[in-house]
C-alpha cells in the first residue's frame, strides 16, 4: 500500500480508468458479435455501423490501440463480406 498522497490518488484514478476501459472493451466485443450474427439482414447494416463507430471511439479515447481498431474493423468487414456472399 502506498504511503505517498499522490500515489494513493493515482491508484484510485487507475482503478476508475480500468473499470471504465473494461466496460468499453466488453461493449466492443458485444457490438462485434451482434454485427457478425446479423450479417445479411436488415438490422445487419445498422449493427455494423454501430460496431465500427464504437471501435473508432474506443481508439480515439485511448482504450484500444489505433492499429488494433483498424485490425478489428478489417476482420469484421471480412466476416461480414463472407457472410453476405454465402447467403
């Protein structure tokens, strides 16, 4: 346990930030999963748009690395394109 006041404050802010980042990452996984499930349907385009928006927002906020955001979007689009071709 830290004795220094600034480090105590830092630990508290790190916990808050980690909790917020965890929620954002969880939402990203949910959005990507729902976008892949609804691929090729009427709701699929809206789900895809929302997933990409959330990925970009997470990268802008620093929750995930910009390269990870680009990779995730690329993989998502690849899955969507495969699903629409098969359907």
